[in-house]
């Protein structure tokens, strides 16, 4: 997914400002779907806005494959620092309005941005490396429940996310139905398709093929950055539509007026762009985390073990906003619609929107204005509805 | 592209039978688009059927990225040998009917199946390796004209191909309009798109990232088979549709009833399939040839240097059959239609067919029955038309 564009020199007055990454040490075992257990674990998280007295205004944002807990704001006063990955969406008056809501985001289990993952120290003090167990979306969500407990929140007003973040949101609604009022499910699928698995597997193969990977134990030597860069490029191309690639680069040459007929060095702008994406990614991401998280994506099929998708969703009680993007060929409109149809079959409160957007899967990060109206408006409505229900409840209680 | 399925134990009575790869040594310089020159070169080729006395029944089939000159038949009597890559389409009574036509196919310049490429000896006797110049579709076609000259053929009845083979056929019609009566342009594009370039570039990056590649000079050591396997997997997934992947593999596990939660070894069938495709490919293909040929694909834009596609096609005089496949997302129906529209704008004789097929880009190899009716029928019609024109010509000459 793209990072945000260059930050305006004058900081957006609607920024959440300077924020701090926090760490929750959970000294309880986390049993995993695979049968393995993490004896204790750490979650890195950030929060924006304030939790109200009733503890009813919390929204958990779940991040995608390459994301982290740093959704919004800045760590320093450095004017060249880029803000968090969804800064345009989170802040006072924004899509996720921090004047009203208390926003939480934590780095997933298996990640490499402060939560326990393959690069973290195992109980013996050395990095887990190849010893880190594979995890599922279910496991990521179970880990998050400990953080929500720590924050003293019984019920989340919403769980929201795009891509893998949406998978976590859906999993929350099925596994912890009493703890989620609303699910915002953006640009995602209730079931990774064969093609989804295939693309992820090729990325993993690129990492395995890098001799520096060394079966996952490379933390005392060189990291497999060559393989990880290729994996990132493969992922990246699935986030963009054919149309957005044409619009952005067409067949334009990179720093040449005539084809140089050369290997390795980029000839076309799109080649330079992909190489840059690869190089940038390896500076901030761990190859083993990429393996673990893509596996979690592939394992995701909310209907697994159930006769149908509808049967699998039976426990879910939340209201759902499901948004697909017309040019998203990674997680298609059809996949989003499958989820909406199954929830409608259960008479759940569900709204499905197909947004006509040209940027492929990345649209959920790029089309902020459209999303602000749609998602922000939906949150408004749901919040008003929640408040009047609560007021009626209070009146009934007082009257009784 | 897939190889054919297991061969029936009793050989197809319509097989061209046991065939022989032939070698043409061309002792003339081949000037290349890049400005470099091959001082002499070799083309490996095969032929099936017989050239008629008038030398008017020759069809040149051009192969795709991973193909070679061995289109049909067998090299030995070994009952386990697989036939050529388009055996179902070439033989007595088949789509390309060897009872009527003389079929020629040669391995492209830059390839690794007998024609001059990076693994061939340079004039100094050592493999070219990194010294091999990059080539274009135009260069491949220019090399083929020498072979057609050697065979004593003035004018080809048809030039045919799928994918990169179709690009060569189109290039023939523009560069040598007097030498081509008919073009069969299947599952291809007149211009590689940004997304086409991007996928090829990622495959190349996987090869560059393999330390064994060594800048292209690896012929006295280990080949970069790890990188090449990943490149092949990336290519392979673009040849299949999401639907064909779902139909073939869905989310079925490989040799397990429950998820083993493991890295490296395949968990899902589609992973095993991709790994197999990679392993099989590196046994028969050279990594440098993969680089050179994907570059040729990326360079392909028949309209380059012209104000429009239509202007670029002005020289072409052939009749065209253009076939796209509905589920082909590598070379889309829209791209085929662009070519058809431009040719119609020039009042050329052009037929465009969109075949509704589920197998993605590979459909042109898989949907043999449909193709036999369409392509075989078209060749029938064109042949009959050619013969009556020729008879009329003879009558006019005799009458005059």
C-alpha cells in the first residue's frame, strides 16, 4: 500500500499531532490455532482521542499486511517526518473523528513493529526466527482482546479495517459478538481465493530463494532483502489496477529519451517505481514477518468448518458496512458482495457499497474524500442511533 | 503455458509422427534494433507437411515466451515422450492441416532451444552470457526472413501465433507486407501495457536477485534456478484466470486433511502446483533467455514512433483473424479489439472474435476444439479464396 504523499509543510490543523507508541506486555499465554502457544506476548499500540466516561466510544482500527500501529500523527517535530499510514482518515473532524471517538490500533502478532513476531526475543532471549509459530487472523484478534481488556473496554463501538484489517474486523464480530457494535469491512474478502494464495506463495518463494533467508534464522547476519523486495513488488502490483498503472506510467522511459536496451537498470518508469517500492520496503519490514502474515492471509476463510458462509456468520450480531472498489482485482466486488448477501440472509443490519474507483485495491487508502462521506457518514448515523437507544434505555431505567 | 496432458498410449493417428529439429546457419550479419549486430546466427526449426510446387502453402507458426520450434510430433519412439507444445493443433486434419499446409516454426533469436541466444557460443567460442545484445520482436522476425529465404519461399500463406507469437505475426505484416497473405493473431496485444511490463520486470528482478545469476555470466557454474523458478511462477499466474485457479485447486490442501501450519513445504494444492511449474521450467529454460525474451515483449509497441496505431499499421496488406479470450487478463479483449479497430479504419480485411473461455490467457492452448473450428475454418476459407483468385489469374494469363 502506498504511504501518504509528501506532507504539507504546515501541519494539517486537523492532525492528531505528536503521538507515542505504547507497549502492552501481556503476561498470559496466547494459545494459537496451530496448537502452539505463545507463553507471553507484547502488543505495540497507539491511541488517538479520548475514551468517554461510559467507555462506549472506542473504535479499533486493524491494519493491513504491511501496516502497523502508527495510523495517524507524528512521532517528532521533524517537519520532514511522514505521518501515520491513514493520517488522512484519522483526526479531529476526519473520517474517524477523534473529537468523538477514541481510536486504537495495535500491530498484529507476527508483525515487526513492536508486537511479538519472528524478530522478537523468544523466552531464551534470542530472536524467535524459525521457531516463531504460524498464526491466523483469529490469533491476531485473540491477542487484541487482551489489549482491549487492559484498556477497560467491554464493547467496541466499531472495529474497522481495509484489506487484512477488514478480515480481523469480521473475525471480531464472529468470535466476540458481544464486544462489537459495528464492523467496517473495506476492500476485503471473507475468504482468500486460490489466486490470493498463489500471489502470496510466489512472494514467499522469492524469500525462500534468497540464500540469506537461511530457513528463517538470519538475525545475526544479513537479512534476505533481495527476496523480500521481490515479494513486495509482487504484492504491490496486485494493489494497483491496470488503469492506474497506465495513467501513472504508461510506457514512459526512465531518464532516457530513447530505449537504452539494458538489463538491471530501469528502462521504463514503472520498473523504476517497482524497484523503489522494493528498496523502501526492506528498510522497514522483516522478511519472516512477511512470511507469517501472508500465511495468516491465506489461512483466512471465515466459512472454514461450516456448511456455508451464512452458517459461519450466524454468531455475528454487529451492524456491517461493507465497501468494495470496482477496480480492486485482489479482493473483488464479488467477494464483498458474497459477505453482504450472507449477512442479509441472516437478517443482519448490513449496508453494501461498491465504489467506482480507478486505483485498484489501493483505492481504500487513496479515495479519502469519497470514503469520508461514506464511512464517516455511516459512523455518524450509527453513533446517533446508539445514543438515542442509550437515552431510551436510561429513560426506561429511570421510569422503572 | 501448460504443456499438453499425458499423451495417449496409442499415438494419435493424426500426429505428424517422429520429427527432426533442423538447424539453419545464417552466415550473414543480423543488425539489431539496439544498434548492435550479430555477425552470424543460427536458427533451430522444424517443418511438418510438404511445400507444394508453387511454394504457396507455407504457414509460419511463431512461438510464445517459453515455447520453441518443436510445435508438433515426437523426437523418438519412446511411448512416454510428450509431443510438441501445440501438437493438438498441428497435424493431418487438425487446425493447421498438414495435408494441405507446410508448417514451419523456428526458435526465436535470444532463445535457448537451438537458436542463437545468451547461452550460445559467441564468435570467441565462449557463451555470450552478459555480452548477448537485447533483441526486439522486429529482430526476431528479421532473423526468420532469412530462414524463409533459405526455404525458397517468397510469400507465406499465413503467419500465426498466440501471445508473443502473435506479436511476431503482426510485425511480419507491417515489416514485410508483400510476404504475408494472412495473419492469425491470437490472445495478444499490439502494445505491451504498463502492467505487462511490470509483471515481466518483477520476474527479471527475481533472477537478478539470485546471486548465481552473476550479471549473466554463469555458464561455467551453477545457474540461477531459484530466481528463474520464481520468475516462471509470476508468469504462470498471469496465464491463468482467477476462475480456472478456483476450479482447479480451490483451497484444497496438499497431502493433508488439516492445515499443517508450515513454511516452505506446500500446504495448499495451488502452492504445490506453482512450485512444480517452477521446478519443471528451470530444467528446460535458460535464465538469460528469459531476461532477453521478456525484454523483447516489453519493447513491443507496434505503434511506437507513429502518431497512432492506425498509422503504424498502414503498410500491412494481409488479411487478419484476431482472436481474444474473455478471461485473458494478461492480453485483454480490449487490446485485441484496438488492433481490429485500427485495421478496420484502414479498410483491411479483418475478422475479430472474442471467445468466451474460462482458462485465461492459456485458453488459446487449451480451447483446441473451439479454435479448430474458428482458426481451421478461417484458413479453409482463405485457402479456397486464394485458390480461386489464382485460378482466375491463370485464366486471365492464358486468355491474354
